[in-house]
């Protein structure tokens, strides 16, 4: 597994992933059951930005029942900020927290008759690991402690993927149909205007372009090459399940094969 995609002569193959289990106690943000009928990989919140033991167990059971690969969505310890606030965590501490989160999810995945198949950082940690080698290295160290050789899902060309490769871990490139891109191929920060794409027609159009043409139009109009094996469908978007079903339907109709990277 790597950033590489199938050769141009092959039918495009893409994984659909979504962030699931993003609730806490009686509060639920994501429509886990509906999304698990659409996606091929589930990024399950591990309790640091969202999620609790009961939610983790339930989502793992549903994912295993439907043949959806379970991934650990690890985060900074930031329940109040949904893991989207910038934080400075010492590398050793961050590595331990990453291992802790993966280990917790693995218990529930095994109970469901499955295993954790990959790791994906969430929110501020995801964005930090695009350019911060130290934090990226800490995430990889935590993965090595908890999961050995688990694949790392992230932005192509990121420090996270660089650190993972150096540690001998497989890397999987990811793209976002509902997020704006800079000309450099990075995500436009959420605090900036236009960072999130809300128009469903535009989201579907971008998903097709990423899967078939390996490209997307950046926020400044430039064409950006996309070498991604997985496409993220945000579970916390209003109407996420319906939009995800539409994206899947349009991809299938366009001849794109849907298959997990694990």
C-alpha cells in the first residue's frame, strides 16, 4: 500500500472512508448506521476528540457485520474542541496517547471479530502532521507501539507519510471532495472562507474528478494533481449519509471500483 494508484489503463479503484463514532454519551453527531452502508473504511473516533467505549463497541460491531474495514481515528486530547484546536503535546506523551487510542479500539474490534486495519489522525493533529516532522514522528512511534505495521492514511506528501515510510509502515494517500485545496495540494484551513465545499453537486463533481482524473481545482483556480487511494466523506456534514450515497452511486456509474485499501 502506498500513494501510488492503479495504472492509467486500469479502471479506477477508490476507497470511501468516513469519520464515525463521533458522539459522546447521549450526544451523537454522525449517522453511523447509514454511513456504514456506503463506505468501505470507517475511521472510528477513539475517545480523545469524540467517542466513548459504548459507541466504539457499537460502531465496530456494525462495521464488522457489514464488512467495512475499521480504522483508528486518533486525535489530540481535546473533547471540548472536537480535536480541531491547535495543541503542543510533547512527542513522548503524544506517542503514548496514540498507542493508547489504538489499543482501546483494538479491544472492541477484536470483540466484533475484526481488527484495527489502519490509522488516521483527526483534525488539528492531521493538519499539524502535514508539515511538523516531530509531531508526525510521534504519531508513527505510537502506531509502532500499538499496531506494529498498520497502514497510515493521510495527505500525500505529508511529513506523516514521510515518517511512516522511514519507519517501514505502509502509507495510503487520501483526498477530500468537500474541502478546498491550495495550489500546493494542501487543505485550506477551516478558518478561511471557502475552506469547506457545501454544494452537493460540486462535492460529487470533485469526487468524480479525484477518482477518475486524479485532479482537483484549487481555490485559486489552479489544477492540482491528486494521487489518492481513499476518498474521505465527512460524517459530521449535514445530510452526510445522503450525500455519501449519491457520491457512491455516481462513482459506480462512472466505472470506478469501490474497494478498501486494506
